[in-house]
């Protein structure tokens, strides 16, 4: 019998009596295929999951003849499986970054223990008691790998983990998950107990002055053939993959720095150790180069660590450390020097060196301190928030809801500070035109949002405002403010020259009527009518020509004029003006309309506005037929008048459909799309179909959202206005570049929100994008912001068109994946039909990251409160049970109450809950 056959027979006889899942031949074939794969000239990395499969097979317990479970046998089959797992790790060059991403803590623990075993580290030996310099290089490297992984795992376990919830699992799967979770916790407990020893081992490694070697596929094969022979070869320092001293020290210094930094949260003095290790890492990287194959450091993360350590280890007396804004801000926050903090933010508004995330984190910390009872910080919060907002404006970001919330009650002091920030944030001599336009738009929108005209005047009379806005823009803004004011006066001082023309009746009625029909001179028309009315008072001279047509919407107003002469004159001047406009005789049309305007200004504000509208339409026609043909842009005054018409709020003014249509077409033709899509007031959009119809950025956005949704699963669909106008399927789906579609959607929404950050439709789209890309905290931020902007920060009810069931369900999923299970239960009440199943399942979770029982006051559904009472009683949680009972006992939740009382109770709790959520996520 051959040796191979003997080994196979021995292995077969040592296996348990239960039949294996795969035959021994198939197993050997799998091994051969793997080895052939790894020995290709340029092999693709094998799946890391092979390690899991090999170690799971090797660690399966056996069953003896008495059906008793026995530990896995130490036979050839299991040894080969463990060796195969080590080979896969060796092929990956023992890169912990790769292994940690793909392997669970129990599997990686098993793998590294096998590495220690095959590297001749005696089981039970304390690594801290071993002299690394006296060990073979591969043995020392195995110890370093294990202890590096140990402290990296401790550090990683301190970070919050986003838990992905699969579909409804089977009981066996749940048991397996629970077992792995318990095993991981046990391993972490051991690693944390041994953390001090692991740190000492790695500190000792930094004193080594020799290169180390790590096992390769070749050395592992030699160990499998004849273990004793290889030991001598490893001692000669020639076997395995060479790791230079600098590479080893660089990786170890970085890992030590990370664990010291993590310990610094409880012992600030340890930050000095972290700083030393991180700066040593930077020195070694500059020496060995960032392209080292065996030393992979995330240099961006390292730079962040170094910066944080520089701040956290700076002293208040140190001048060298005060050079960075981070150190100064840290000192100000620690010492409570908040006025100096505001100065730093003001100065940074000019340099823009602080990242937006850092600015927001400082503001969040200030808000938290203010909410804890420090009322003096309210003003500081406003000032820092103002600095951040102006910074956002200059960088083209949407204005946050916090600024709008803090500006609900503006006053002179707040306006003064806002103007100071704006002035100090922009250098007008060197600022780009784009930056000036952004600042001008911000100040203009501030004026439009203020109700107190004195505060508006503070802004409009400021030097920065006057510099940034042109004369016509300021005039337009003033007109808009005057129209918004209840003291609107449409009647300007009349010009009376029209009535100064003398009249003489000298010819018969027929001749005069003929002259009246032919004349286009307004002064002659008036003279003829005076003469005709002097001859007879029984005729209605506006009826003598069938070609004199006035739109019905105007006719009823004109014919209501009591004075016969005035009625005839207004009707005929308008009819002749409209006729001249139709045949493109714009000169005479303008003369006729001007005379009619002068006439009606005396007695009818309503007809005065009608004539202003018609003269606007005439000027549009005149430009389009003249200078517009050659591509010359219309004068700014004309554009301002068109905008004024689109924003007109005067009640009971007869409006002609064609005027609105031509105004919108005019704005589109001259590419004033930004105004139509962003700045037209919401009321006008809702009430004027001719403005709503051409909102092209919205329409284009809906097209790209539709393309995005064609490919995606319905779970990740993005909602958008007007999406139903597009086909539901695409014939040639392969021709669509979906990556480009996704980028375009993001860019369109991002741009739209920089112009109008209060459009709830776009905020919902932004939230859906974050939801589809698994950024659940950001998604909740924008879902809440969408509700806040259309409900006066939740002081009014959020429309069901905004918070649809789909939006609420996505908010529920976001909270669930963020482990905020009490918030999940509360949001389940917001659905049209309360989702008790999801709510109860969420409340069963004990590992919740939200405020739990402090949220019970926001629950109005008695069934959910009763379930909470039962749950806390079952768990023996007496205090929490009492909180739930107290919530149930509120009289306004009594089921016998009228429906109106119950609805009011629900609305009040919705408002408070959403406001609390907003403060948490904004």
C-alpha cells in the first residue's frame, strides 16, 4: 500500500461514524484546485470566505458511537483544512485591514491562534514574558500579528456599529447569530483583560532592530511536510516574507497610537502617548514611502489623529500650540471663553479653514450645554449659528433649519450682528461675482422674510447691501415689500394733460363715427367722442364697430362705468390698442394704452392695474419683435416688471390668461429659469397654472429620478414631483448610464437646495437619496427638515402630502437601523393605520440608543402604552413600568373622550416629538 493510500485510509478511519458532507476525493480535489489557483503568475485574490469555510469544517465537533458530542478530532483532514485557511491568509500577506473587513472576531481569533500554534508558540504562554529578540523571526511576527489584532479589535469595538437587519430569519439562524454574538463578547472580554499585556508586547517590538518574516504559502507547505526541518530554516532568517524593521515599527506605532487615543477618553494624560506614536508613524511613512506593500496606513485618518492629539494635548499657557484654530477653539470651550470663540469663527469666515462638520459639532456642543440650563449660551449659539450660516451661503450650501429657528423672533441686535458677519466674511475687492451674487441673494431673502419694516430698512440701508445690489434690484425689492404691505396704494399722481385738449362739435354724427372708426390718435378719439356726446346722449358709441373687441374679463368692469362718455372712451381706447398690438403696430398701441392708463388712474385702481398689465404685455411683444430677434437681452426694467406681475397679490384684478403665459415664456426665453424654479412664491405656484406648468428644474429632476427608479428596487425609490408624466418602463435599459443618472440627481438636488433650502419636495428627494445610500442619520435630518419648513418648525400640522406613509416608513427604518427603537414605536403611530407589529418588536429590543422611557410622554396610542406596561412588568423594570402607567393615566388619553380631544392630544404629542427629534438630528 502506498503512503498516500495509507494516509487516506488512516484519515478515513479516524473520522466520526456520521457520513461527511463531501467525499475525501472531493476534498483533496478542492485542495488541489486552491493550490493551483494561488500559484498562477498573477492570481486574483481568493475569497476571504474560504477561511471561514475551512475553519468551520475543521472545528466541527464529532459524534461517537454512543451519540456523544466530542471535540473536533486532531486528524490529518482537520490539520489540512487549518493549513488551507492559513494559506489563504498568507496569500493576502496577513493584511489585517483586509482580514478584519471580511472575517468575524471568532473566526479571526481562531485563525491567528492557528498561526501561533504552527509558529511554535506554546499554548498558554504569556506573550509579555517572551523575549521577542530571541525568537525565530516568523514566531515573533506571529506574536506581533496576534497582539496587533487584539488592540485593534478593542479599539474597533468602542465605535458604534450600524446593524443591518435582514428579513425575517428562521429560528436556527437566529440561534446561530446569538451564539456568534455571545462568542464575540466572550473573546472581547478576554482581549480587554489582556490589553495591558498586548500593549507591553507591542512596545517591546518597537525596540527590535532586526527584520522579521511572516509565513508564506511555501513555508506553510514545508511545515506541513516536515515540521522539524523548517524550524531550522526559519531560525536562519531566510524563510517567509520579509518585513523590514521600519515597516513593522510604523504599523505597530499606528496601532498603539489608536489604542492610546481610545484610552484617552477616560485618562487625558494618555493622549501624550498617542501623540508620540502617531507622529512617529508619520516620520516612518516619510522614510519608507506611502506605497509600501506591507505597511498600509490610512494617511487621512492618521492626519486626523495627529490634529486631534495636537488639540487635546495643548496647554492653556502654551503659545506654540495656539497657532491652530482647533487648539484655540478647544481652549475656549474648555475655559468657557465664548466671546473669544465667536471671534475665531468670525475670522475663519474669511479664511474658511475649518471644515463644516467641525463647525457643526461645536454648535451642537453649545446647544447641548444651553439645553442643560445655561441660558447665557443662547446668545452664543445664535452668533455661532449665524457665522456658520453665512459660511454656508458663501460656499453654496443650503441654510440649515437651526438658523431659521433662532431667527423666529428677530430684533435689532440680531440684525446688527448678522450684518457684521456678512461684512467681515466677504472681501468685496477680491470676491468673485458668483460669491457676490450669493451674498446678495441671501440679504434679499432676509428682507423678504422679515415683517418688521424697520428691520428691513436696517438691511436695505446698509453699505454692503447697497454695494451688492444694483439700483433696479433694490427698486424691485422695495416694490415687492410695498406690495406685501397692507398699506398698498396703487394710485399714483395723475397726469391731467389729457383733459386739457379743447373740443368742438362741427360735423354730423355719421361723419364723426366714421372718423372715430379710422382714427388711432387718442387725443382725436377723445375729441370726437366729446362732440358725439354733445349731439346725443342716447347712443352707446363703443358698439359702432364690430372689430372693437375687449376680452370679457375686462368688458364687465369697463361697462360698469356709470359715466357714458368715460365708458365709451375707455372701451374704445383699449379695443383700438389691442387691435394695433395684434397687427404689430406697437407705436400706436402704446399711445392708446398710455392714454387709457392716464384716464383710468383718476377713478379706478382696478382698471389702472389692468392697463399696466396690458402695457407690460405690449412691451414684451415690442422687444421680442425688435431687439430680441437679434438676441439682445431685454432691459433689466422689463425683467423686473415681469417678475412684479408674476408676484402680484392685488385681489379682484381681472387677469388675462395670455399675459401670464407670455410672461412665463419671456422668462424662459431669456433663461430666467432660476427665478421661475426657485424664487416664485409658493402661493403663486399653487394658484397660477401658467407659472406652475413650466417649472423646468423640477421637471428635469423628475425625469432623472424616474430613470434612477427604473433600475432600483422599490424599497430605494426616490419620490419627486411630476414623476408620473414619464413612462414607467424604458425599452433599451442597457443604454442608460445609471451611475451618471445617480450623480446628476444628487447634483440637481444639491444645486436646487443652495438656491431654495425651504422647498420641502427637494428636501424629501435629498432625504430619499441618503436613505437609498444607507446614510440613515443624514436621511432623518432631511426628512425632519422637510417637515419643519412647511409647518413653522412643527408648530402647525405637517401636511400628509409631505409626510406620506412611505416617508414615515422610511423614517421608521432609519431609526431602527440606528438602534433608536423607542423612536420607531412612536413613529409607528404616525401611519394611517398604526403598525403595532413593528412597534411591539421595536420595544422588545433592550439595546436601544435613544432616550427610551423619557420618550413615553410622546406616545398617545393606549395599546402601545399598555404593551409597555406589560413588557416592563415581565422584565421586572418597576421604575419604567411606573412611567408607562403614568402616561396611560393622563385624562386626555381616556378612550371615552370626544374624538376632537383625542386628536388634539395626538397632535400635541406629534409636535413635541418631532421638535425633539429635530433638535437631536439638526
